């Protein structure tokens, strides 16, 4: 009897649940690189290299640990898996539950010659069932309550034990210390980078061939740059990134978390999401290592708490809510936004707006942008301009190195675009050019003026912001957290508002064209 274990591309941890309990002597492991993924979505080149190279490195690591492993390059899962099962006389196929719902549905539809056994995922701290028990106790789901429960439940940054345990330092949250605008000349620590090894070079060659095939077939080129490629691609490198983060950025994590600086795309951000999302790192091992660093006095408590809140709080929260909200969530469009995506998003530049073009340029190079660039520049533009939420979610999914369905839906549909009507965020994250001017260095290099609301130099974020509020005047009239801005809208001179709205319409019609 031979058991088969299919390790999916984002389940690369050596202790992932489908492998646990199997005997390497009677188990055969498979990883499949499916090219048909490109037929559905043209992913950023850096993302494809990262995922496929990480799979090849994980296959090599598993083989070195004594497993019998096959890495298949196939047109599709359906074309490769049945033949593999038969040729190795596999009697049962074990697969860890995927984090992404559409992927599970796709696997369910495969016509397999042997029984498929789903194994409950151990990739997150909260199981879907445990999250459902927690969520069913509330009518509104807010991060802070979930995060505190996570701290207690997993005994993270707590003093004492059981019901009498209290948060370390007597405080749950140091968020207010994390909002500093960038000071002049702010420079963050250099990120740790890796040069592509032979396995990664082989994947890059494959990408070049795929690109050539797309050109022959008349398909548009894949987005983003292939070179230079500097991401880590193995668990060993992911662990090095974690240690580098602790040594060089953890102590500074926090104060400039919301700052955006031209030429400084990473600042003190952890750069851990690609590795966590591929399973190269487990969130609990990261949290425990961070706690250890705190005990060794390598970082102040505010920084430590700041980053742990992101991983134990936001990451688990968005994953839990994705499953809790169910399959209809990705279709929501509460604000009835239907504008097509502007061409500059597909082309990763060319908007003429310094903030957008800077972030898009950095995204083109690495597939990465930090949280505030994603939320307050990219998604904020989508929200204000009324871009179609499903099209924008798909765009984020194509373009981001760490993009997966489970993390994308709640972050883009919910947090970024308010398309879920406030199930995730208590109000829309809508901001004018004043916010970007305060929190970034972008405006000084821009042809637009962040102080103007009308006229040819007026910052498009201002024009679109007031138009957004006016467009949704009725909808937000009774919203308690929008009361202040709606009062400001009411005070706007009607003639000026009329001009702003005409200008917003012209911006939407002139710049963007459908992609
Ligand atoms: C519109 C939008 C799209 C996003 N798309 C993605 C995505 O495709 N993939 C992704 O992993 N994250 C996404 N995020 C969340 C967050 O922006 C990224 O996790 C973070 O920027 C990754 O960079 P980092 O590792 O340097 O994170 P840091 O800022 O250093 O944070 C540390 C870790 O916390 C976790 N984290 C922090 N915030 C979130 C969050 N809101 N949701 C989930 N995890 C979080 C990540 O694992 C991250 O690695 C998105 C946020 C927004 C607003
Ligand atoms: S002026 Fe407006 S468009 Fe230009 S960088 Fe600032 S916020 Fe962006």
C-alpha cells in the first residue's frame, strides 16, 4: 500500500498536516507546477519565479529528509495527477485543506482514480471551526477583540497564567505610537537579498520560454520584471529573513509603519508575508521567535507588540473572516462601483501621479508594496475612483508577490474598498491628497498640487475624494464614523463642489481606459 501526499504550492512547511503521521517508506510525495495557472491569470513574473522555485527547493528539502518526492511540470493538475497516482500504485491521496476556497473546489472536481482524503490544515493558529465559534458570538467583528482573545488563547506576550493572565507591560495596544510621518532624509535598513541559485535560474529560464510562447500566441506579456530577482526561495532563506528582520528592523518597527518614502520601498517592514503565505514559515514559530527576541532585549515592547499584532491579529483575522463570510463575499459591491480599471494599473505606471507611479514602479520591480502603499495609495485610489471591486481584487491577485485568495478578498474587498458595506472595517479608508502629503515624500516630486481642489494642478486624490463623498452623500448620511467628513462636505461651496465633480468625471473619462 502506498499513500500519496500532494503538497500544494502554498503548503511548503516540512510539518504540514498531510505529511504528519505518514511513513516516508510507504509514502510518495508530489508537487505539481501547473502552467494552466497562467491561462487563467497573468501573474507577475517575480511571483511565478518565487512560487515555482520555492516548490523546487521544498521538494529537494523533503527528499533530503528521506521522503520519496516527485516534482512534476505539467500543463494542468488534471493531466498529471491521475497518471502519477497510477504509475506509483497509490491507494489513497492525502491533501491538506487549501487556504483558498476556489482551489479546494478545483481539486474536488478532478476525476481521480483513488480516494481523496482531506487533512485539516495546521497552517494557521486558528482553525476554521475555532474561528467560527469565536465569530458566532458577535454581530460585528473587530480586530481588537479577536487579537486580545488570540493573545490569551496562545499565551503570547502575557504575564501570569489562565484567567488571571494580563498583557505584558499592562497594555494591549501601542498603536498610537506607530503613526509618525516620515522625517526629512528618513532611510530604513537595507533588506536581506539573495542571488538566484541554479534551481531559481532554471525557473527563470522557464519563464522566458513561457513569455516567448505567450508572444507567439498573441497574448500580452506577463507583468513585472523578471530580473533582478532577490527573494528568498527556501525555508532556510526564509528563516534568515526572519533573523535579519529581528537583527536590523524589529527595534524600529512601529514608529514609521505608515510612512511612505520615495526610494525606500521597504523601510522597517518585515518582508515576511511571501514566506508565511507559502508555508515556508509557520506563524506560530515566527511569533515565538519574536517573543524570544523580546526576552533577549533585542526590541522594545511597543515594536514587538506592533509586529505580533500584524501576524497574530490581522493575518489570522483576515483568514478567519474569509472562511466565516463564505463564498458570496468576493462578489460584494456595496458601493455599486463599476468603473473599469485604468490602463496604468495593468501597465504598472504612467498615471502621471507621483504617488501612484512610485508605488507601481516599485511593484513592477519586486511584486511588493508595503501595507500603507497598498491601502492608502492603491486601494484608496480604487475606492475614490469607483473602480470595480472584483476587477481590482483580481489585479491585486495578479500583481502581488504574496497575493492569495484568502488574504486578498478581505483586504481588498473589505478593508480597501468597503465593498462589503463595513463587515470588516467600521468605515471606508478614504483619504484626500492631504493624507498622502503628510505621510509620504511623494508630493514634492509631483506635477499636481496636494493643496488644490480644483483647476488643472488640483491633486486628483482631492478631486476624487470630494466627489466620492458627494456621490455617497445619502449612503453615509447616518454613518456615525463619517459624521465629521459629511459635515465638512456640507460646508463646501456648492459651485466649487459642482466644479470638483465635473473635474472628477473628466479624470475618470480622460485618464483611464479599460484593461
Ligand atoms: C489592499 C490590500 C491588499 C493586500 N494584499 C495582501 C496580500 O495579497 N497578501 C498578504 O499577505 N497581505 C496583503 N495585505 C496585507 C499587508 O499589506 C501585507 O501582509 C504586508 O504589507 C506584507 O508585507 P510585510 O511582510 O513587510 O508586512 P509587515 O507590515 O511587516 O507586517 C508583518 C506581517 O503581518 C501580516 N499582516 C499585516 N497586515 C496584514 C493584513 N491586513 N492581512 C494579512 N496579513 C497581514 C503579514 O503576514 C506580514 O508579513 C494587503 C493589504 C491591503 C490593504
Ligand atoms: S499631489 Fe496628489 S497625485 Fe501628486 S503625489 Fe501628492 S497625493 Fe499623489
